[in-house]
C-alpha cells in the first residue's frame, strides 16, 4: 500500500463527510463551512494525486485553488453584511 | 538518507491523513455550528501543513518544491481567513454561539 | 486505482447534482454548485485533462460564487414553488435519457487506443505540432493555431454574452433610482480579511500572468489567466468596496479591454491576410514560420485573456451597481 494512497483515502472519506454536512445543513452557514472544508481537501487531493501519478508539473491547479478559493467565502461575508445592513437600516426607518 | 526521508514523509503524511479524518468527523458530529466550525478549521490548517510537508520531503530540490511551499504559504493565510469570514457571516446573521452547555453542566437544553 | 477514485468522485457528483435540483433555498443550491465545481475540476484532473481542470478551477473557485451571489442579492433567497406538474416533460426526458443510455453502449472503453477520437485528426496534431508550431503543450497549439478560428468564435461569444448581461442589467425604470442601501464599504471594517487579502492580491495577479505566458509549456492560457486576474481584481473590490475599486479601475478601461482583446485577436488574423497568408495563418507573421507561429499564439492568447478579464469584471460590476440603487 502506497503512502499516498492512504492519505488519498483519508481525504476522500473526509470529502464524503463534508458532503454529508453540506446536504444535512441544518443552517446555511454549515453548508458554507462544508464548502470551505471541501475546498481545502481539494487542494490536498490535487497535490497528492499529482505526486501519485507523477505529474508534478500539474501542481498549478492546486496552487490556483490555494490562491483564489477564499474569494468566494469573502463574497459571502460581504453579501451577508450587506443584507444585514439593509435590513437594519429599513428597521430604523420604520 | 533517502530512507530516512521516506520514513519521515510517511509519518507526516499519515499524521496529515489522521488530522484530516478527525476534522471531517468533527465537522459531522459536533453539536452546534460554532463547534463544527472549530473542528473543521483548526484541523484544516494542521492537516494541510503536514500533508504538503510530507510531499515536500518527497519532491527534493525541484520546481515542485517551490510550488508546494507556495501552496502551503497561501493555504496558511487563506484558510483561517475564510474560516473567519464564515464565522463572521454566521454571527452577523444573528446566529448566537450556544452557551447553554456550561450552565447546564453538559446537558443540552432544547 | 485512479479509475476507482474517478468513479468514486463521479458518484459524489451525481449525489450533489440531485441535491442541487432538490434544494429550494437558492443559497444552499449555490453552495452545492461550488462543491460540484470542485469535484468536476478534480475529475478532469484525474482524467488527465489538465487544461480543462485549470479552466474549471479558475472560473469555479471564485468568479461563479461571486456572480451568483450578485444575482441572489437581486432576487429572493427561496425558489418559487412550482405549481403546474409538467406532464409533457416527463416522457420527453425519459425517452431522451433512454436514447442516451442506449447510445452509451456503443462508446469505446475509457482510454481505448482504437477509439475513433484517437484515430481521426489527433495523430496528425501530435505529429505536426513539433514541426509546425514547436511548443510543448499540444492543447495550446490546437486551440491557438490549428483551430484558431473556433477560438475566435468563442472569444466573440464571451464578448456577446457580456454585452447581453450589461443590456439586461442596465435597464431600469427611472422611478426605481432612489437609494435604499448605504454605499458599499466592502470588508474595510474587517481587519483579518483585509490584511490577508492585501497580501494575497499581488500573488493572484502574478499567478495570472504566469498562467498566461506559461500556457505554451503547461496547462494554462488566455482564458484561465483572464479569469484569475479578474478574480484578483474582484477581490480588491470586495475588500475596498465598489467605489474605490471603480476609481482605481474605471469602467471604461474594462469596456476597452472586453472589446480590445477580441479586436486584437481579429487583427492578428487580418494581419496574416495583409502579409500574404490566410486568415489566422501566423506562419507569415515573421520571416521564420515557427517564430511567426509563436508570435501569433502569444498575441491571440493575450487577446483572449484581455477579453475574458474585461468581460468578467464588467459583469461583476454590473451586478454590484444594480444591487446598490
């Protein structure tokens, strides 16, 4: 059994756990958390697969995710903050 | 020398796999959002450090090492940042951390 | 082993797809779509399609979430309940699915060297790329040179889509222009995203340029690079707020980029005619045909990247502007 394979299996199992969390919720933010987890696991999975299959030039893909995966989550924070501030300003107008 | 590196990266990768699994189980089994958040985000950073570290030992001196170091640096910056963003978004939307555990000595009020 | 992983990920993909259809909360559907995109990129990578995987990563990691959130801010979070049962759709879908499944029995085995796809033009491309174009990444040679006309079409499709979105979103009734929301401040009150984002931002842009110019040697190219650079600039807008982002990078530059990139691409083709060759034939651009090919691919990739970056930014800012009036 290759050492890469063991890590890959651990990552795949955790991916399933994250998907279960994303499907079960219960709140919206649990799902955001699951997506976040899934993103990190994808970076790790891609790096390990690049080594397992000997295609080390293709680490660019993992690097892409490591760099820009958090932009989506930041956008969620902006979105929630905006919705919250609109709601509170509407409340203060009443 | 090579064998020492192999064993070392074996250990690092296995530890990484262990932390990944622990984080996954924690994110699934913990009782409330913020505890799940804790389980997922803390192990995330640790596990990526270990796994990528194990890979670096295998890569030797090459372009792949530079890329892996870049990945680890960016992950250590972006992963806690996105955890912060998720927690803040939940807090802003009015989700209160569950503090009833302490008052009730472990029993959960519903 | 790899096939096992691929099958496993594909089954996860099916589960996620069903869940997306069943989700009634659109925010939840958006989150599941992000997971879908991550899974898709992983699958592409396992199946050795690194260029496609990089495209999926560049688009799916940041941009889609951001643009979908912009759309979500304009509508309600919940899907409207579907009242009428579409009886006609059921047999149509069933028949189509049965036909597709039936047709799939004729598919060659995965990775079969005798499959038609590997017998048709692919051997010619693989054989001629070192002689005619001389770059290591055959995918870039095919997309940029052999089938440059198709890629030109794609660039104009992106350009047309961007114009379409701008038309739809800039239509507004005069009575609706009153301001309800305070001006967007972005994340300027949050210290941690601000510090981390400012640190990461230059690296994202740098990585975008790396993908742009490394496209001849590895996975990458204009499309991916344009999306990555656009993600970086969107990150700036998220961190500093709309207003500052538009002051630093005004709308007319984005419009000039969206139109100018497509124009650059077409002009390279016309230059080929002017210098005595065919449309999009780069061999005549320089005295040495191979150097001409390199120059042509460099220019058209730059055109693709500029158009994609400009279009994505325009769409993002169109949503954001619509949100704040």
